[in-house]
C-alpha cells in the first residue's frame, strides 16, 4: 500500500525556490552591550544568522538561497544600494559563506573586524535596502517565497514620535509592501523585524503596540510565542500549500481549500554523484534509444569483430568504448517521447504512440469530490496516515471558511469521516481518500443515542486510551492542528487476496487474556506513560551527518551528536521506574522458563562447554589496572573519548585529538584525582 502515501504530490522542484535576505543594523549602537559582561547585539545577530545558515547547509534541498547585508556603513561597493555592505551575496550557501560569518564572530575585537570590511559607520536609508532586495527577488528565477529579516536594537529609527508623518517611515512602509507582494498570489513575501535583546520590553496591549513603528511594518514583532531563532526558522521555511482545490459537496455546494503538508521525510544527503579520481570532474549519465541494428553493431564492434580485421595489435578497451560512443552519436538516437509503446494482451500485440498513450491515461478531475460519509471506526487503519491537511481558502471562493468550519464541527461531533475522490493536479494520480476530522476539544463529541428506527447507534466516542494520551500531551498542542486530515484509502485492485489466511493467523487474538495478565500489563503501561512532543526527538542518523559536516567545514562541533530516541531501558532512572512491573510481566507470562522445543541443536552442549570453562569469562579491571598493565592502547579511540567525557569532565571536542592525546588526558586526570577510578 505504499502508493497511497501521495509521493507524487510531495515535490519540491525548481519552481519552489525560497530567497531570504538577512539585513543587520550596522549602527554603532549595535556594538554596545545592554548589560555588563554580555556580548553585543551585533554579535548576537550574527550567531542567530549563523545557526540558520548551518541548518540550511545541512539540508538536502538547494532551494534555499540566502544573502546577508549590513546597513549603516561607509562602503557601498554594490550598485543600487547606498551605505550598506553585502557580506554574503544572494545564492546557495556553501562552506566559504558559512566560514565568512564564523570568522567574523570569532574575532576578539568585533568592531575593528567589521570596520575593516564596511569602512565604518554611516547613516543609511532602510527603504533603499529593501528596494534593492526587491530588485534581487525580481531577477531571481522560479521565486515562490521571498523574505527579508531585519535585526536591530533601535526601536524607532525614524527620529520622531509621530513617525506616521515621517517621509522615511512612509518610504519604508511602501518598500515593505513591495516585499510582501500584495495582490501577487504566485509570489509570497514576508518582512520580519527581530528586536534585540530578546528579553527587552514587548508591549502586549494593542494600543501600546500601535505606538511602536515596527508594529506597523511587522505585526508579529512583539510576539512571545517563540524566540528569535524559531521565528527566523519559520520565516525561511514558511508553510506553502501544495495546491488549491475545490471541494464538491453537491450540486451548487462547493468551497475551496488549500492542501498543506505538515511533515516531510528527512532523508540523508545524496552521495551518489560520481567524480573522476584525478580531476574531480562530474560524471553525467545519459540514456538514449537506438535501433536494433545499431545495437548489434555496437556489441560486435565497429566493422565486425576486432580479431578478424587483419590487425595484429589488440585494440585498447578505452578506444573501443570511444568508437562505440561515436557510433551511437552518429546513429539517430531517439527520445523517449518519440517512441511507441506496445503490450501483448490475449496473444495480440497492441502498439500505441505517445499521444494515444497519454490520452488513455488522461484524467482531468482535479479537486475533491465527496462520495459519502462513514464512521471513523470504518476507516481502513491499515493504510498509513498521510502528512497532509486541508484548510479553507476564502481568496478564491467567499464563504469557504464558514462552510468548512460547520462541516468540521458536525463531522467531529458525530465522529464521521468523508470519503472522497482526490486529485491534486491535472495529470496526477487519482486517489480515494478519507477526510478525517480532528479538533482539540473532546467535549464537543456527541454521546451515543438512538437512531431513527429506535436502534441504538454505535458508541462514537474516541478510544479512552487515546483521550487520556491527548490530555497528557498538552505540551504538543502546537503540533496538533485542527482540520480535515487526508488518509489514503485503497482501491479494489490494490487489496491483497490472501486475507483469509491472515484472518486464520489472527484467531489467537480472539482469546481473552486472564485478569492477572491484564493487571500486569496495565501497571507497566501506566508507569511508562509519558508526554510526547515532536521537538523532543531528532533523527540520530541525520544529526550525526550534520555534525560531521560542520566539523569538517568549520573545525568545530557546532552541532552536538546525541541520541534522543534511545529506548527507556537504556536510561537507568526510567528502567528503575518500571523495574517491578518488568519482573511482574516476566513472572506472569513465564518468560524465565526454558522452552526446550525452541532450543537449536547443539545449544545445550555448547552451554556446558562454556559453563565448564570458567577462564573464558572476561575479568573486570579498573582503569588504573589497565594503565599499569599498559593496555590503554588496546581500546578504540571512540571508547577512550567516551571515558574521557563521562569520567574526566572532558569536552566532546576532544574527538578531533589523536588517540595518544586522549590517553594522556585520562592519565593526567587520574594523577590529579587519586580517588577517581572506574571499571572497564
């Protein structure tokens, strides 16, 4: 059932490029510290920007283009922008760009380092910088999202309390409207202001906010829902709909929705590109189609077999390959679109050309066509939930929100799902889906009642365990979105025909468990119930890859390697918490009894040999005994690093040191702390 996961819709091609400009206020006030002993706001801005640049560099996509501009400088080498310096030109980030920002941050005298680049401080016009950003966006191809993030500590750069009458403010506001692109639906734009320091005063009343000039340019400037780093990430990876579709409920009853993907599979970086060993030139594969005659000539060699050509010299394999390629190039290599396709049905060969084949597979039914309603417990749970959600869109059809909201409320109250035909684009694969409602308020679900024929209807309340879990997961509420979720359903042709055998294998599930077994498992589940938040867990494979890339590029481990998905029994305090319940399960289900029928042949004889030879057991040694026996070199470097970090208070950055250096560090620590030791 893998085909029901909508991979054909999850594309992010060249038409979805995102362009972001980081604009940093370069005035002298940014290099001052608001609190003694803390770093300057300019350095804080660089660090926020560097973290996002590193994250973008470690992603698979090349669709994120980023540029960096410092305003308020004397140098202005770029035409069209005055008194501002471009630190990083707009483009795909690489190691050089990241190291440029990192080297500036690492400078002890940050002000002097920046002055050498920018030439010093000078007043500048922010509207001029924003207009330059807009021109760059307009010149970039395939722009789908454009964003400008301005970092400053100046709450009112317009120089007067009645800023709304300032020509500088009005010019800036006009430039911001051009960035946002009001009225241009194909290009989404955002302008965001990050005021530093983050713990500064943030008005919450609307009347107080209106007195702040930045609020009129960015309504989220004083938001307290997330920190600056999270805001920057949201602006760069802004959510965009895959498609805008019409939901056909019935004759004359339609409303429009936008399809959003809330989760995207994070894959490791692609290392399949091949390069030559000597020149590191990229190798490109091409595919072509030649006639059968040309194929035979290529296989036999040019002009027949080389051994029968009367030449005593053996033709080099490289030369023969080149001659084959030349023959293929001379032959009319045909494109896939120019070919005909054939299939044999009932002994008859059917040949179709490209136009006939395309017409046969043409399906022009874009949208969501409602088929009917079914109870939620009738939705096929064997099919994995897709990561898509639909939301109303009033921009194309007025009243869509009211209709969507009412339909969502009723479906949720009655615990009903809509079965519909779904096609995101013309020519895309058509699917049958279930639109499953979800709302955070469980009290809206109607209790079970009697039907029209006085027959008791099914209990439509959700599973109690799921209800308890959702109530416990209050910290994950930001990841739970209300609306209709898309669930892929199978067609008849996709169902497996061996379900009878599957049902026979499930007959054991119909037997009731004993009360003792239920109680043992109930206590185990209760003790191990926890809260869940997607932000708690990171993919260890991707985290390790990003950490290695940062270490290779910058020489420092900017991203810490850690395993956030280790099972509970590898965490001592969690294992101790359910220790009694584990013992109860082992005793209840008789898991400690040997089952002779499951023992492989020869296992008992091997066990006797192992038990009889007591010398085969490993002897436990302390670290000091290993040093005295000069056995430290027998350990691997990773094991030594783990010892140093766990027992010797060493930093994880010692991974970059040699094995002998790590051994010396451990020995030095033990000499300074005579009472410290541990078992190996």
